[in-house]
C-alpha cells in the first residue's frame, strides 16, 4: 500500500500487526473500500497516527522507532459507541419489560441515584473502564437530569484522555419525583454544562432531551432555542423505538404530523441531530431526516432485548442517511460493540440483507464517528487522526479459533470474532497512543 503520513518531530511508536484501513465507505464501495495488510504497521507520534503502511516500509522509514510487534493480531480503530446511557450500567440485563415499563421499573429508580456526585463518579469511572476493556474508545452518552452526573462523566473521560460526547438528560414530565427538571432549569443547567465542558480536552457537550414523552412542549422549545444558539453542538434524543411509545407520543402531541414532527416543531431537528433507534419511521420522517442530513443511530442489542423491532439498515443507508452503531447500554444487553455488530448482522438477516463484515466494522468505527461528526478525529487508521485503536485476537476462544483457522481471507477470519466475540477478544486498547489495559 502507498505510504501516507503527516510530519512532526517527537518519538515514534511503531505498531506491527494485521491492519484494516478504510479508504471509502463499504456500503458504497463494497469490501474493496478497505485495505488489509497482513504485515501492516501504524506509526504513532504525539498521540496521533503519523503513518500507516506495510511493516517493511515503515520499519525502513523509522529506524529509530520503538517497535511493538503484535504478531498476527489485528489492529483496528477503537470502537465508537454512538448512543449509550452510562447511568444504566448497574441495571443492564434487567428482565422481562418492554420500553415504558422498563424505564419505570428499572431505569428511573437507578437514575435517581445520580443526584449523588460520589455515586455518579463511581459509575462513570467503572463504565469507562468497561468500555476500554471492550475496545471502545469514544462514546456518546446520555447522563441523568443531574448536572453532577455530567461533571462525573466528563471528569472521568478527562482522567483517561478519552474523546467523549455527553449531555444532561432533560425531563420535565412523565418521570418520577427526583427525576424531573423544568423548561427553565433544563435550559440553564444545559447552558452551564455546555460552557463548562464543550471543547475542553477531548470533550463535546451534547444537548439532550430524553424523548418527547418526558418533555413538555415548553421544555422542547427551550432546548431548541439552546441548540439554535449553539448549532455547533450535537443534539441527541430517541425516535420511534416502540409502537406503544409512538402511540403515546401521538396522544401527547395531537397536532404533530408524526413523532419526528414533535422535535421539528420545537427546533430539535437538524443536521447535527442524532436520533436513536428510528425503527418505525413513516415515509415523511425518512424523507425529512434525509433532506436535513440528520444522523440515525442503530442500537441492535437493545432493539432485540427490549423487543422494539428491526431497523431498516438497507433502506436508510441507501437513501444516504448517516447511520451510526451503538450499544444503548443498559437497554442494550452488552457493553461490547462486537455484540452490537453481531446483532446488527442478525437483524439484517431477518430483513433479508446480510451485512458484510466490512460494513459491520465500518458502522462500529467510522460510521459512528461520522454520525458524531468526528470522522476527522477518530474512527479510522489514517494519518492525522487521533491514535485511538485496539488490538483484536482473532482466535481468542477455542470456539472462535477453530473457525478462524479455516478462513480464506481476512473477512472470514474476522467474522467469527464479530459473531462470537466480546471483551475476551480485545487484547489492548490505546487512547491517544497510550496503552489503557
Ligand atoms: N427512550 C427514552 N429513554 C430511553 C432509554 O433510556 N433507553 C431506551 N432504550 N429508550 C429510551
Ligand atoms: Zn437510549
């Protein structure tokens, strides 16, 4: 492969292993969009990727570099989880409920505890360490209504130097005592947190109305006004996840044309909007999302676990929408983006469209980074990007090893890890060039 690099002058770490590099989007260009080197290399300097190429070429080019030889291990970008709820770490895998009952029974009582900064700090640190164990180096997370929950997550991310997207979840109705703010306090607290955290270290503040049922029109409008004042920020929320939820939205907003309209009518639809789930969309909603260039986030382990439905990956990507992939912890049943990729594959099969391993890997890395408008920072092994990457063992368990041993090419070698893998497959994670495990 041709060498490409950026110039700089401090010490270079040279990581040797198999490498997968995206040159284009495999949904458009097929698996040829990805370059595989069996004896590949990544040169890292001052926290960024300086060059990618073959091991032979980069060894010659950087004779003074510190060599880290990972043998046949596969070096890929750190996963980017585009939608999660870190406060739900402690209630992941809670049995037997569908969305609204699940929120009321498990989620809201747990989120109430995040008024306590000490507890929020404990879970934030535990959560980010779990992510790193699972190869995830960037997350876009909801917090709770409590500003302390936001401070705790940004602080924990700063301690680990992780790129992070997060915001205070806003709710002023249909939530229990202790878990409601108001239109005014949601605006004021969000503004304060945005001023405090947006653009600091590797942090980005995300304006975060939970979903239409838990915000009054006044609160949605207040957050729409905040977004209008800070259009550079992302805005994240939920859209059309379950049919009961959609019926509830219709009863709460009788004038709205559809679910998406409850956001649009309040200034919460735009090109920097991230809409989680987006399963049961009407044609008008799809057209409008596409027209405005908004991003959708597919949360497949959540959609099967809570019983929500089957995301239309083929139709939505074909129409040009940006789509990211996510765990939706703790509606999702795993912290692992490998599990999310496996579930995306299975949902694709149920819809008659098997996603290729190159597409699954792209969704979990560059696709999510693109949804977060961070693909010029993370999500690929390319010169100039931040050196957030991971080492996968493609034979981490006996079951995976016996299958990958028969593989004829890299995609056949990677697919068993996607389908049967989890944190056991992640041998090391680097954040801005520093090993984290
Ligand atoms: N809709 C509103 N809040 C949530 C949440 O916390 N998880 C999921 N999966 N859907 C939601
Ligand atoms: Zn969610």
